[in-house]
C-alpha cells in the first residue's frame, strides 16, 4: 500500500497557486506547438507560423470550454448549485469527452475558414493531443481525484478523503494513453495512409482503452457502464464503422496485405 500525500500545488505566491494540473495544459499547448512546427518543416502542414499560433489558441479555448461543459454530466449538483464552480479550472474536473468534442469542433471551424483539409490537420494534432492527455491523467493522480475501486494489492493507494486502499486508475489511464500515442507516432511515419486514418486510430484506441480502464475506476454505473464508458463505446462504434467504410485498404497496409 502507498499513502497518497502529494501536494497538488507546485508553487504558491500568497493567494496565487501554480498547480501541476494547470501546468499540464501549458505543456500540452507547447507540445502541440512544437509538433505542428515540426510537421510544417516536413511540408505536412500548410500553415504560416501565425496561423499555427491562432489555431492552437482557439483549440485551447475549445478544449477548456468543452471539457468543463461535459463535466456537468459527472457532477451536476456541484456545478448547478454554484455556477461559479464552472470557472474554477485549477481544481481539476475536466471531462475528456467534452475536451475531445471541443477541440475537434474548434479545429474543424478553423480549417473550414482557412480552407484546409481537416482530416490532415486532425492526423497531425492527434499525437500531441493524446500525449498531453496522458500527462493530464498523471496530474489527476497528483490531485488525488478520479480514484479507483477498492483494491488490496501491493500497489494499491490510500487517497486522502477516501476509505480503503484503491486502484491507481488514473495511472492506468496514463499508461494506456502513452501506449496509444506510441502507436499513433508509428502510424504517422510508417507508411502513407489516407487522411484521417491516424485520427480515427486515436478515436478507436482511446475509446477502447477507456472502456477497459474504467472498470478499475470508482464511478457511478449506468446499466453496468460508467458514463465515460458509454461515451467511449460510441467512439469505438463510430470509428469501427468508419474503418470498415473508408479505411479498409489502409488496414491492409498495416497487416502487410497490400
């Protein structure tokens, strides 16, 4: 057993706190920035430097707003009882599915206005986005939130404010996302695939991984699944249909059949 006693605040200056959770968003922004400039240098992204900064700004707005809006599904009483809680981003509580919808919507609108191929841009953004999300789960762990179900194994964790020893489910989720990020990087540079193939790999494998990992997360069940698992099931089913209808030939390349 390990007792969770991590201080979620890295630095404090009077009433100003710099938390690991907030730092993750900053790191995620600059990771995406570096990755996009790298892909621009390779000729994969037809955007000016100013356009890259603009796109990332609007995507950051999209991910923050979307993730917060969806979080109301998880804790409706907390947010509806005091709407100001909606703006306390530093306390955590950001929904992955909402952030995913927000960032995709922002990128789609930007690409439409700039007359860019959305699927190519989505492929490029998938790698840094998922890597940043993996870091986000580590930040969730430092916050002592999204705890796992009761568990008495050697690596169980005693979280502050919770009874019993529990699965470190957020670390499981982080590990899963690092693995999927590695897969996305390999697919990005392995062969030439139809635009959107990397993005739909992101959707499928992240959704499937979330379904598996959430079995270790202490959350309310709805007909046997958490809300996150139901949302993720939609991701898996939609991505599966897209693979069958559009990307059969790309999967043949993966398995050496073409």
